[in-house]
C-alpha cells in the first residue's frame, strides 16, 4: 500500500521560510516523478514544482527563484524549500508521486501553509 506522509507546514510571516517534506512508502521511489501542488481556498489545485526520476526540474513562474524542490531517493523523501514567502503562497500543499510507466498518481494528505503577519 502506497503512503505519502507530509510534514513541515505552518504559519510564518511574509518574507519567512518553510521547508516541506514528504516521505513515501510502499513504492519504488527512485522510479517516480515527484511533484508539489498547492490549493488555495476557492481555487484549483496547481502545480508548484516537479522533479522527474532523472532529475529534471520545473517550477511555476510564481515561485521561481524562491522555492527549491529536491529529492533523496535513499530516504524515499522529497522536499520543498520555500523562501521569501508571500501571503499569496498561502494554501494547502500536496505532494504527488507518479511511477514511471504508470497512469495513476499517489497524493499526500496535504499540509497547510499560511503566510500572514
């Protein structure tokens, strides 16, 4: 059974930093593409950042230069370092893994990130 457990959300002031982590189990993590999405209240879930199984990166324009996605295949973990946070970054953040060659995705439970003074 595939399980993704997220951690690291919270409340931070504008300009601050947070680091989100997502640990996977029940899946061959190194053969997965991994992603971070976010969903603000009343909005659709959108892609924030992704890193393929071969290490290719992509970021939403809104977070380029501020967020960094990474993965540690030895620990089955992916992370999102978020710096220079803005109120508009407030959302529930979700990790997602997609095994190579498979159609289905697996999602974490989501973690709330709130940027407010």
